[in-house]
C-alpha cells in the first residue's frame, strides 16, 4: 500500500515576494498530479497570504505553514503572530526549530504554550527536537524533552502533532559545502525512541541536509514518515525532483 509521505519546505529567512510567488507556483504546477505525497510550504510569515492564494483549498495534497507561532493570545505583543489570527490561512506551524530557539531563547514552557496555542486553533504543530552534536549522548534525552514540550497534551492530540527530528549537526546552514545528513538507520532509531512518548500513529519527520539524492534512503525506513527540507526547498528543480522521488518511493 502507498504511504503518504510528508515533505515540509522550510524557506527560512529567504525569498522576496516575487521569489515566493514563482517558487510556490512552480512547485504547485509540478506536483499537482502526484500521488503518495503531501507538500507543506512554510514561507516567511509576510508571504503566507500570497502562498495561500496559490496553494488553495482545492489542492488537497498541499498545505501552508508558518515557521513559528506565538504562545501569546492576540493583544499588545508587538511582533508576535497569535495562532487565532492566522488559523484561516495556515494548516501547520513549525515550533521549536533550533535556529528560532537560538535567536529567542524560548524555554520549555514557552514551546509548550506555542503547541497548546496551535492545537487550540486547529493548526498542526511540527515540533522540532534534535541534539547538538553527533557524539553527544543527548540524543537519548530527546524523547524526554519532547514529552516535556507536550506536557498537558492528551494522547489524542499528541497523535495529531508532527514530530521533526532535526539533529543540529546535520542542518546545512544553507551552504551546500557543509552538508552531512544523518544516516537513515540512525534517524530510524531516534524515531523509534521519539514514538515512545506519542501514540504509534504519530508522524515523525527527519530534517537536516535532505536532498533529491538522499530522500529515498530516509523514506525507505519504517519509522520515518517524511522530511523537513531547508536549503534544497529553495531551488525549484531540486525540490520538485525531491518531491517526485518521495512520491515514487512512497
Ligand atoms: P537544511 O535545513 O535542509 O538546509 O539542512 C533543515 C532545517 O533546518 O529544517
């Protein structure tokens, strides 16, 4: 049976309005008729409306997400975007990405509140966890960390979340030279650990230097349900090849 592989594109702090338009149109036109894959585009927040207009509701195997969401309710919090404000525009929100955490120093409670906020607005949280270095034993504590992020979230709601395993040492930083993805077997082992604190049907993605060439290795693993793609999602040809490979391997 075909699996529905989830491919999340994290454009990070890239793309002008016209870049975002061209990229979203290109992706939509290229993948419109594919089976076995769902693609979520996460542009910079300012282009979410533009991308939403391109990825409209009739295209069921595409979605739109933000790269972060506020833990705050609407109100006097300058610069924040509350889940309530965007619930009709987005389907997903990345929460706890290591680059966001580095800039904002969010603590566990804040991440937990962001998750609660997203779920209350029917936005699917894509919750990132990942260890700093490959040699560190900290990957063994990732399930505990995830469980603390999910404090107070029922099993039913946990199964609606998406977990993204993003080892910090494997994230490309945008430069092709420094790419070194984790091995697929290593990621599968971590996914098994993470799935101990969420219901078995919860989806776990891998993120870190995913490319059109290596995507098939990841989705061939039983516990990896998709990928979160940074650098490669900014290049139309590479990204659509990656998505087509994912559909082929699903
Ligand atoms: P990368 O980024 O694909 O460029 O390594 C992944 C991520 O940070 O989500």
